[in-house]
C-alpha cells in the first residue's frame, strides 16, 4: 500500500482568517463553511490537482520555529514577495545559496514559509 499527500494542516488561532490569507496567497478558493475553528482549501474540489490545506484552531500560541514549512516557487521573486507582504505576510530573511535564491516570510500567525526564485 502507498500513501499520497491529502492535505497540509496548520494549527492556528483563527482558522478562517489564516485560511483566507493562504487562499489568496495560493490563488485558490476558501472552501465553504470556514469559521474560527476550522477552514480548508481544496477539500471540496471534485478533481483536486493539488493537496488541500487545512486550518484548525488550537488553544495554545505558536512557539518556536516550524519543523516543516511550505515552499512556493515563483518566476518573479521580488514581485511575489511584495504581493504576499501586501496580503499580510511578514519578511523574515533573504537567502542565497549557490545559484538558489529565496525569501523566508511568515504568515499572519507567524508560520514560516519560503518563496523560491524559479
């Protein structure tokens, strides 16, 4: 038996708010019924082409650095970083490693993610 990725799930304070940020960031729709306790992206798609994203309210705040984070690939790093900051992300770091370049951002609840130049 093999597994496949169904969804990424984020613990958060306000699931609908964080879900709205990520829906705009990914150019996808927030699934119907989003509320402060739970929200999702892509779980109701008839023929999903990408994993879903879930957001579940938890009582505790985020503590420390993420052990796992999403990486987004873009053709225009500077433009995409500015767009995401305009949606509510915060700049954390710019990184160059050999020929690779990326910017680490934080979503509105402080979860780190990278935007990588294609």
